[in-house]
């Protein structure tokens, strides 16, 4: 049983000032490195184990990669002044069908790093007015600003990193995020 709260049950209060962009950006920029660090020295069996038939640690990493086009589309929604953000496939079919456990982990990590760099490059090209513009999130049914969207992505990253950590600890695949006494 997972201790990581279910993503779809999360509620969000978007209160960050646009001036917090550098802080959110560094979180997003650091996700590929944190992901790579988690997988250092982990045996393949632990990477692809699917407890209770749910996603493996490697599939969670693949899911992060799978969502980069959605996050990028949503940045474009802010620049195009859309009425609603691009909707996600809430069934996560792309991840379920991708066969991430049959890929080399190094390919997933390399592709994720490149996709995240592209996302941040686009976010860095913020246009005048895009910081204050609000667009409704289709699932949450609440308005979001660009900073809110980027914070949401960072929270999504951390959700899956926490789940990966939990899976690797349970599978004894590696020592992950040791606690200080």
C-alpha cells in the first residue's frame, strides 16, 4: 500500500507570486538529475517490478517523459490566450501502452532531460502579459496562471519521484533518500 497520496485527490491553492518563477524553474530543471540519482545502482529487476500490477519505477519515469508534450501544450495555451488548458488523458493510456519496461532506462532518462530542457526554454520565452493571464484547468475546474501551471508540473514531478522512491525502497533496489537520525 502506497503512502504517497493519490494524485487525483490532491487539491491546489495557487498563491505563488510570478516573481517566484526562478524558484519553480530550478525545481523543474532539477527533476532529471534527481530522477537519475534515484536510479543509480538499482538492479533492473527492481526497476521494472510491478507490485500489485501497478506501474514500475521505470514506468513512473516514462510517465514523466510522456507528459512533457502536455506541459508544453499548456505553456502554448498561455501564449495563445486559450480559454481552457489542453486536457490530459486521465486514463494515462500513453504510459500504459508505451512499453517503458522494455526500453533502456538510459533512453528514458536522456529523452526526459531533453524534453524538460525544451519545456524550460519555452517557459523562459514568457510573453508580456502571460504572467497575469488565467486559464481554467480542465480537471481542477479552477483558473491557473503560468506560474501555477509550472508549480503544478513541479508538484507532479515530486509526486512521481516520491512514488519511485517508495517502490525502490520496498524492492530493496537501492538505498534511496536516507533519513538523518
